[in-house]
C-alpha cells in the first residue's frame, strides 16, 4: 500500500521545468543552426544554366513556404497530441501577432539596404529590452530588479561579442541616426508587440504551443500569399525552380527545419514566456559563434572576452534570481 502511494508520487520527468528549458534551448540551437546553413545555401548560392548565372531573389516566397510547412507541421502535432483540446484564443490576437512578427522581419531585412550587417545584428540583439519594456507598460507586468540587470548584462555582452568595428566602411563613417536605424527601431518595437500578444494569449487563454504555431503561421501565409500574388513573385519563383529543380529539396528541408525550430520556440513561449524566449534566441547567435571560436581555435579579442563574461554572468544571475514576472492587472 505504502509502496503504491510512493510510486504514485513520482512526477513525470517532463514535469521538471529545468529539463524543459534545456530541451527548448537545445532544440532552438540545433534547429536554427542548420536552418542558417540552409538559408545561406539557398539565398547566397550561384545558380548556373549554360552561360546564365542567377541569384535567388524570392525572399517573400521562401518565407511563405516556410510558414505553410510550419502550419502543416503544427496541425499534425495537434491531430496526434491535442485533438480533444479546444483552442479558445481569439483569432484577432493570432492575426496581430502574425502581423507584428512579419513587420519586424520585413523591417530588419529592409534595414540592410541602409546599414551594414553588424549594425543590423547589434540592433536585433537588443530584442529582449522592448519585449520586457512593453510587457511592463502594456500588460503591467512586474519583474524583479535582478531580471532587469540580467537582461542588460546579456544584451550588452552579446552586443560586445558581435561588434566588429570597420573603420574603413563608408557606411559607418560619420553615420548618424538615419532611415536604417529607424527601421531597426520599428523592428524592435514590433518584436515587443509580438511578445505582448503572446503573453496575453498565454495568460488569458492558456494557448498551447501548437495552436499558437498553427494559427500564427496560417495568418502569415495569408498575408504573404497575397503579397507574392500581387507582386507576381510567385510566378517568377516557379519559373526559377523549373530551371533549377535541385533547389526544391533544400527549400523543403529549410521549411522542415524551421518548423521544428518554431515548435521549440513556441514551447519556450508557452512554458517560460516571450521574454525568456527572446533571451534564448538572442544568446543562440552568441553560443553559435563562441562554439565556432572554440572548435576552430580562432583568437578572441579583449572585447569579445568581456562580452563572454557578461553573457555568462547574466545567464547565471537569471537562472538564480530571475523569477517569472507577475501581472498586476488581469
């Protein structure tokens, strides 16, 4: 009898939040590491047919395919694991989240026409800050003081680690705040609004990771589908794949990798909140580059060492003191 009671008290291994976080982090890291390789292979590869040499220039169509595959993948997960669980989240929230997500992505990509790549990366590394600030101002969330310090340390550390001054670049010389920086600011604000919408869904409707992933990707597919039909990009893309059919395999693998990565991202949002998710996605780039430095023996600059210390200090403090925020208003 006693043995039966004791056995009944054993929690499932998946109930451990520490294990969930490790699984989410590793899932995001591994999936998006390969995702980045495939993205560069597709978008930066040379496509040659006879004397004709072309570049891939169908970014919107690529993202649309990515959203379609992610939506199908989420639907499959719901059918297998959550068929009886209803989704009570209001559709307009999914639509708002999809629009802010797409707007942030378009703004940051468009900024590359006006600023160099390091500036864009540094700007996007500040993503946890608007997610936290808009959560405080709109949802009236309360974070412990340690959480603000952790976010500041992590963002500062990633910025220092990724920063590569290029004194000879014409883009950086005498460059004041311009349209490129404005686009980055818009992207960060939209990132924050995405976090607010996700937090609201998580807190008020207990939206599951798979339903969130399905509906946001359906809305994104609708918006991008209209865009590529309106501009005629879809037909140019189909003509391109007809000339270079080998690219189809990479695109499908790219979409599947994205779908797996999104599964872990939405799992992180639902279990730990958008702020933690933004910290995970921000530090992913840091750990990718740090791993490359360690594996291939590249020399780190003094600034990179300072950045490394700040990131690990911020992550350590966050694990120990950064408790989940509480809302003061429902």
